[in-house]
C-alpha cells in the first residue's frame, strides 16, 4: 500500500476493530476518510476489484465471523463472482474490516505493525 494521501477506510461505525484502526490513524496524523458501508453500500465493481487485488474473495470475506456462521449452508459455497457479490450485498458485515483503500492498493483488517509499514 502506498504512503500517499487519499486513504479511505471502509467499515462499520460500531465495529471495535474499525474504531482501533481509526484511532491509530488519528494518533499518527494520517488523514483519512471513513465510510460506513451499511450507510453507503459498496458497489460491485469496487468489491470485485478488492477481491482481485487481495487474491480472491476468501481474503475479502471474513468466513470466521458470526455473520458467516449464521448463514444457511447453501449460501456458504459461492462459485462465481456474481454469487459472492450477491452474498456481500445481502450481508455487508461479511466484508473483513476495516478495508483500507488508497485508490491503487487495498488491505483488510487492522494490524498496527502492518499499518506502520504501510502508512508511516
């Protein structure tokens, strides 16, 4: 991830991991915008781009989440990009969070060491 400005953090306002990531960015003086993707749903093209950059949907979707575990078994085996997009559209909390996007590269989750390497 580049160290340039224009960082957008996507997540959920009440997510504790998103709050930690935002606090870390603020403490280190890194300007960013936060977008709650429940209020502002992500478009399919953006989600597909992130999945491609990360190396697949399995890296973008949190399959260890309570949301995933509560899904009916028939939804847990998406085969095509369209299936993944529909699943995420219907269950936005499945996206691993936060998603840090600078317009060129993406990373998911919050890890202070990784953030230090990426943003400082």
